[in-house]
């Protein structure tokens, strides 16, 4: 049992090949949390179809 406690498992999102699993993981986050997580990741932005307009809408700094 002690040998299992020594290993810490880290999962890299790049290792997950299924789009459905990645979307399932992010479905548990609120929209603002999701935007903060994928702010600097272009691949995830393209996966979720998120652009600058989404950031403006969530931040409340959008001009009307």
C-alpha cells in the first residue's frame, strides 16, 4: 500500500486524445472558470470555439 502513496499522478490535457472526454471534464466548470483555464491555450480555445468576444462578454467590459 505504501508504494502507491509514493507515486503522484499528474494528467496532462495533451495526453487525452478524446474531444468528448475533454469537454466532459470542462463541463463541470463555470463559464468564467473555464475561460480562465483556457485563456492562454490556443488549442483549447479552438476546441471550444471561444474567441475574444466571449472574454469581453464574461468580463462585463463589452461596449454596446
